[in-house]
C-alpha cells in the first residue's frame, strides 16, 4: 500500500489551493487523486481520477485503474487499464511510482507481467 504523511498533507493543501485558484484542471484532479489515495481516501480518489479521465492520458487511466482495483472493481480497472495500454510505448514511459501501480494492477487482475 501507499504511505501517507506530512508531505501528502502539504501537497494536498497546495493542490486544493490551485484548484480553488484555476479550477478543476485534469492535471490537478489527478494530483489530488494521488494524494487522496495515499491517505486511504479511495472513493474520493476514484472520483477525482474519473473526472480527470474526461481528458484521458495513459497515466491518468493507469491511476484510475489502480484506484478501481483497490476498490475491488476489477472490470472497471481492466477497462481503464486496457485503454491506457492502447497507447504506444505506454509501459516504457512509466516513472517509478506509476510502475509500481502498473505492476500492482497487473498482479491484482491476474495479467501477465511484461518486464
């Protein structure tokens, strides 16, 4: 699981301030979703990821797949993960935190791991 802590609370304050200032941009909703899921607020994180995915990117779709997996919605997670995986070089472009989420989703969904 992901650890929360003081950095997460500080990050959340910055993100909330930015959302109040410029509105719920997909990048900010995705960031808030990450902060929320690290604090165990899965339902709120999933809502943020769903809204962020109105402007989908492979990374946002992966985040949604992870949150759905954590919530036990494997069908939804599989669909989001499939959409993310449609993009060329998706897996190769993952940064370390996303790679852990990617592997977690694959494991929970019983998918074969590629690397």
